[in-house]
C-alpha cells in the first residue's frame, strides 16, 4: 500500500512560482508512474502531468506545457511539481497519484487517465490571485 502526502501549496500572485512536493511511503517508489492532477471548484478533476517510471519521460497537458515541470528524487521517495508563470486559472487542489507500469502501459492515453492510478494523496490547495 502506497501512501502519498502532498505539500507546498499556498497563495501566490499571478506570474509567481510554487513547488509542490509529494512524499511517498509504503511501496517501491521508483516502480511507479507519478502523476499530478488538479481539481478546481465546480470542475472535474483534470490531468496535469506525469513522469513515467521506466525512463523519466514527462508528459503534460497543453495548458501547463512550458510552465510546469515534474521531477523526482527516488532516494527521497519524492516527486515534485515546479510551477512557474502561474495564472489564476491554475487555482485548484492539486493531487499526486501513483500508478503501476502495468496499469498505464506507459501510453499517453493511460498515463493521463485518472482511473489508471491506484494511489492518491489528499491534495494541496494552490490559489493564484490576479
């Protein structure tokens, strides 16, 4: 059983930066595809980005490309989401999630699908003021 705990959220002005962290425990962290999702009030949860375990390939949704970067430190069992040039529309609760390679098969479709992820954190709030 993998436990995930996000941290680093907060209030930031538009154009600012934040780095979210997701600490994992209870499993072999390096064997999981680590994804980030977000959910804004009144909206459905959406895929933000993912780092594939087997080759550290990263994949982002179009709205954050060039602004967000995912990295991971397997020694610390932690994955990061560096967010820059933040916009008010980035305001949401951000969740990290872990998926086994067998669930995602490393494909774009499955990597961005929330149902591929078996383990989820409780989320951290990010609020971007205009």
